[in-house]
């Protein structure tokens, strides 16, 4: 407290934040996904709740894209319709790209779920009022099949 400039240094500020988190036992509320309690433990009230809610949603969506699992926890029950996300490769991605291409999306059919495929999936999600997270879940496969009139299987 006597040296605020030093406390603002990245390494020390991270240690201070972690110690605060630990002493306030914030992890318990965080593990329960209790955003209201986390906010109260951090600042004593609900100040910043909307920002925290927005940033938490963005973080969850980013983690879901990285991990390739839908936020609902649902897992593809069919190998012909795998859960796909940016970085996925293979025949499932090629089938996805083919369906998107048939629906008028300008994507290459190369079996590589790169930025272009992700943008097309996000646009497809938005157009169909699905959760626009860039993840091709069973719900996305069903919507693609319905929109194209084709089954996604090879």
C-alpha cells in the first residue's frame, strides 16, 4: 500500500489479485457460476455487474470455441455429425463446408475449419437465430440439414 506504483507492476498486481481472490473465497461462487455472488465478493455490491456479465459471456464463448464443446455440455452422439470448431480438420469439416457452399456461403471445401469457415458458421447461426458461437453442434447440423435438404453424413 505504501508503494502503489510497484503494486501496479504486472507480476505483483497479479499476485495481489490472486491473494485477494483466495482470501475472499471467490472461487466457490465462481465454480457455481454465481455471477451475482462473485460480484458482491469482489466489490461489496453489484457495481460492474453488466460489464462482468458481458465479459463472462465472451470468455465462455471463447473457451467453448477453443475446447470445441457447446456451452450446454451436449456432445455429438453421431460420428457423422461431429462437434466442430475453428482448428478442426477432416471429412466432417469438408461435409460442413459442402453444406455451407450449397447454401450460398463462399467457403473453400478443404477440410480445414479456418477463419472463413468460422465466419460462415457464425453468419449461418445468426441467420437461423442459433447461438452464434462458431461451434458446429448437433443443433447446427440439424439446421444445416433442414436448410439444405441434405443429410450431413458422407
